C-alpha cells in the first residue's frame, strides 16, 4: 500500500470505501477519532508542545488516547464530540481544496457533491489554523538531519487538535508535492494519493488490478451494437 507521508492525506483518507461499493468514515465517532489520532506517528510529532518552555514535551496523541488533560490544563478531555465536529469541518475543507487541486481531473467520488465551495473551505481552514499560536522549534538528533517544526506555544494547552490538523493541511496544500496529487479512479476507491511515477494511475496495486478486471468485464460483456 502506498503511504502518503502527509498527515493531511491521512486525514482526507479517513473517508474510504467500505469494500462493498459504499463509503466508510473512520471518524464517525469519538472512539474512532481517538483510535485514528493514536495511530498517527506524524501527529505525535506535530502536536508536541512544551508545557514549561524548557523542553518538557507532551504529545496530544497520548492525551487523546487516554482521555487525560494536557499538563497544566484546567480544561476537559482533548477528544469529545465538539472536537470531533471541528475535525470533520477541517476535513471537509481539506477535501474541498484537494478536489480543487486535482481539477480538471475528477475529484474523489465519496463526497464531491457535499463539499463546501473553495472560498468557504479556505476561510474555514485558515480560521481553524489561526486558533492556536505556534512557535518554531529546531530538532536536530545526533544521527539524523535537522528538522524544523511549528509547535503550539507553551501557553496553548491542551493542544488544539483541529488547529494542528488545519496547519498540516495548509502545509501540504502550499507545499511542493501538491502537483503530484491524484484522486484514485479505480472502481469503489475514493482515496487521494501522490503519484510516484509517470505511469501510475491508481493509489495501490489492488486498485490497478480491480480497474483492469472491470475493463476486461466491460469488453467481454458489452451489449451488441445495432447494425
């Protein structure tokens, strides 16, 4: 399976086919959101923040998974129905802008007729990202290259999950890999993916096999044409 390497695409692809011709949503419940967040390594890094300003870090993914409070926070759990609703709004805005990015090619079939207009999606995404102040942090492991990150400011706790996801969406949409974005056109698939080479048409090999099988079926079962 092709991995996106981008948190934005991981979020967009929580809308997926269910294997039976329908669409499934991994974020259809608070428990689903909790499980998805806990599985995102990129989110663990992106949501790191310093509670004291001296490097003591806490990941929001861990806080979401346990339902605990962020260090020094007097607020409620990170994940609840309100947060889930906000995350869904960020995802809808992101998917609307992904649809715009792949045009004039067709967008994902999952929700193309349900997405907000592009200008509204832009406003929603920018507003969500602006809710949480961030500071730059340079991380330079001894055995790896330096990495620059934007982390929530020490005063912003608990970490604002919708804001973090909105910033990830903005980083992808404004980044160098956007021209490689495609919507998979295989039967039943509704994923977005990054094209890795010039001949790639589908997000993964199984989608290519399914598309070829569908073409073969159409060729051999097409109704006869009238003379």
